[in-house]
C-alpha cells in the first residue's frame, strides 16, 4: 500500500508541475520520476540509473525516426505538396462531396506532418471550398481537423503511436498495419458525424469570435480562391510526386513486416527487406524521394534548410517522449505497474476499457496526447505481460483514449478556433465533441480487433 501511495503522490506532483507551473512536461516528468523512484523505496543510485536508462533507450528507439519524420513533413510543406494532394482529391470528389476530400486529405497528410502544422497549411483550402460549395465551414473545418488527428493518433511515424509501440514492444510495421485499419474505420464514423450532424446545423449554431467577425468584414477571399484555381497546379508538384514521399516509407516498413511473417529465417529477401524496411532507413528513403521529386517546387536556397528547421520542431518532441521513457522505466523498477495491473484485473471493469480510460483521464488533466499515451502505455504494459490484453488491442485502445477528455487545455483546440474564427463554445461543441466521437469509434475498433486476435 505504501508503494502505491508514493506512486500516486509522485503522479500528483508531476501533474501539479505541468498544470500549475511553467516547468513544462519534460522537467515535470523527470522530477515526477525522481519522486516516484525515491518514494517507492528505490535507492538513489538505481533511481538515477533507471531514469537515465529509460531516457537513453527511448531516444535510441525513436529519436531518429521523429527527426526524419519532421524533415519529411518540412519538404511536403515547403513544396506545397499537401495543397496539391488536397486540390487533387477535391477535383475527384466534386464540391458536394468536399467533406470526403478534406477527410481523406487530413488522413493522408498527417502521417508525416504534425497535425497543428498541417491544419495551418490546409485551413485556406477548407475556407475556399466552403465559399465555392456553400457547405458549412464549421463542418468542413471539423472533418479536416479530425482527419488530421486520426492518422496522427494511430499511424507511425507520428510520435504518439510510435511511443506506444515502443513501450508495448510492438513491431512498427504491425502497428502501422493495424493502426491504418482502425483509423479507416474511425474516419468513416467521423465523416458521418460531420456530414449528418454538423452539416445540418443552422448558420447561427456556429458563433464567430469577436475578432474573427471584425476581420471577416474586410476579407475578400482572393488568396484562398487562388489555391483552387486552374493555375494552381503550375506552382505545385504533381500529385504522384506529392504522395510518393509519404507512401515510400510506409510501403517499405509494411513490406519488411510481411516478409518477416512469411519468409523463413535466413532468406535472402528477408535480409534486404529488414534493411530497407527498418523504420530509420525507410524514412530516410522517403526524405531522399522528397528531395528528388519536390526540389523544383522549393526555392533553391531552401532545399536543404528543411533539415535544419526540422530540428527545432523535433527536439522538444524527442525530449518529452524520452522523459516519458524515463517515467516508464522508473515505474517498472518500483513494481507499481504490476500492483496496478493486478488491482485492475481484479476489478469489474472490462480489461479493454482500462488503457482507454487511463489515457483519457491523463489527456483531460494535462492536455498533451503524447504525455497521455506514454502514461497509459506504461501502466498497460503489465496487463499485456500478464496476458490479460493483446498488445495490438491495447495499442488501439490507447490511441482511442487520446481523443477522450479533449477540451481547452490542448494547443490544437486553439489552433482550430483561431484559424477558423470560432468562439470557445462553438469549438467545444464541434471539434471536441468530434474528438469524443473519434475516441469511442476507436474503442469500438479495439473491440472488433480483440475478437479477431
């Protein structure tokens, strides 16, 4: 009991630092790890060793992947490849089905591009489509934002699913395969929510913020419209050139996973696939593909700047994720994870709901999906080791839980509200309700997968 109390005190200290101070999640998790280790009776030397080891092992596991994924996203942004993907899909679907195109755009683009950045890049297209098609901007903006969140949540190499796979010991290729399957189901549910609920709402249901309403009177929309004009493709790469840098690493990783499952050990093809399909090599080849295909669409003096610029974005993500690895290691060293798993296993709750609720509660309290999934993965690992839940099912349930509990305490909420000019109440009842639809659809997907596995 004393160990559990010390663990809860450490978590309380960590959340207090995150929510009530400006220390930030990185230092909060490291200090929380220290409090948990010492409070649970781990010696000071072993506590420091566990923290350093967990931090270093996590950096080794996913540090390069996050950097490479960020670089790839920079090239897609600077070359207007994301806009090309969106405009091509819009031409295929037509104005009446613009919500399908925007959902698909978000689904594809957010695999290599951070969803906040992708939403900023694609917001003008959603506004232009709303004006051209006379569909409600609120519904189109929400389906785009949720499409971005879905693959950002379920499909590596984005940090959250990569962290879960690393902690639970899941092959990255398998996490991509099952993550894509789950996210396809979720995106259909989310699209239905936007099409049949948000699109049916009257215009006065969407309330503009005061600043956005004042600014709207002076806008003529010409900049947005030009992004969808017939001349747009002349300043953009081709659709094939835009999509290949995303597909190359995913296909290589999945190819390696497939070969590992089907070929005998020592097969020549397995040697090749294991090299090309290594997550670091696959993303590096994606970057090479982007440079070769997209460099004509990027100012010459900026072609290689993306590699430097990406480091400033990737750095904080790596540090926070690695701090989560340190927290995971210290919890493992205290044995509290096993106690927690045993108590939950003895409860009346269905096991599949446990990782979902842990992640959702953490997200509600401190706002960061990355922190939430790390916390949930760490506490769910003993359940997996005890055979109470399949790691893939836990993976999907944790991904789903990161949408549960979303509200005003995460940056994506304010990016959405400010980009589209909606007040807080409107953003809560459109985007945040949509995130909860996304969460429960993901939980349903986890239940389906649990039957299959």
